[in-house]
C-alpha cells in the first residue's frame, strides 16, 4: 500500500502541482521536489503504512498519526522547506486517515486466497516501486535520464515518461512471476526489462551520464527482481500482532 501512496503523490505533486519541497540541496525546483518526495514517502508514508498494516493498529492510532503528519507539515512550512500551491494541511490529514483505514482493511483481505485480484494489484504496485525507485534516485544524481521531450524541465520530462514506462514493465513481473508462478519463468522478466532498456537506449530515450551505463543498470534491475521474488514468496504469509 505504501507503493500506492507513492504513486498518488507522484500524480498530486508533479501532474497537479499541488505543493513543492524545498530542502535546499539542488538548484532545480523539480529536482528538489523529487528528493523531498523520496524522503517523505520512504520515512513517513512507507513506515507508518507498514506499522498500521502489520500490527493492525486501532483506529485512534490512525487519527494520532494523521495529527502527526499535519504537525510535521506545518513545521516544514514554517521552516520554508515545503510550500503549498493549492494544497492545504487539512487535506493531508484527511488523506492520511482514509488511506490508513483502507490499508488496515486491505492487509487482511490480501492474505485470503479468494482475493487474488487485490493481491496481484498490491504486488503490481510493489514491482512498479522497485523498478521506478532506483531509476528516480539515479535521475536526481544525474546518472541516467528517460525522456521524449514531454516537458522542458529535464527532471519533469523524465518523471512524465519514467512513471508510465515502469507501470508497463511491472505488468511483466506480474505475468511471469505471479500469474504463471513457475520457477523457470523467473528469469523472463529480467530479460524483457533488459531488452526494453536496450531499445530505449538505442532510441536515445534512455541516456547515461558520469560513467553509468546499461551494464550497471542491468545489475541493479537483477537485484530488484531478486528482491521482488523474495517479497512475493514470503510476504503476507505471517501472523500479525495487534496493538491495542
């Protein structure tokens, strides 16, 4: 579910231009927002989503977490490392409550065999996050770039292509690993992604900088595939502890 939060903020932040992160580490405003987006989703959304889902926290905990999110947002606004456009702090509070309520409910549903579609959807988003996350980090480090000229800004041009590109590649993971579910198919997603990246490179859609190249990217893709296979085989299979 944290992957869904990541996807939703990509849309709200970069497509609808709702707010801007300003940590003061980069010259480009989009690069700044990408960094803030990665940090906030990793530490806040990712951490609290896992906490609520795994330990099935009671509802009053969810409201407390929502209050914490709003407090942190107000502190960031006062410090000048975050600014609103049309977004408001109360919207964050509402989104946190709704999202964590859904997360709490869906975690148990996904563990039931009869709800395979929801489980496939969850792993589809996990696959997307594992594919996109490293690519975005490499982008802000100026190591690689996907783009076809969708935006004049170098970084936003990448995001607008990178996100749907990896959403499509995630379908390959789901088909071969989750749907076919045979060990001899596990290498197939790696080969398909490698071929796709090679085609993107030949079309000059994927470019590399500062010594980074397709070989290094391939090793990273292989590690991400391995992590996905481990998560698919061993997650959502353990009993959770409830906190009252």
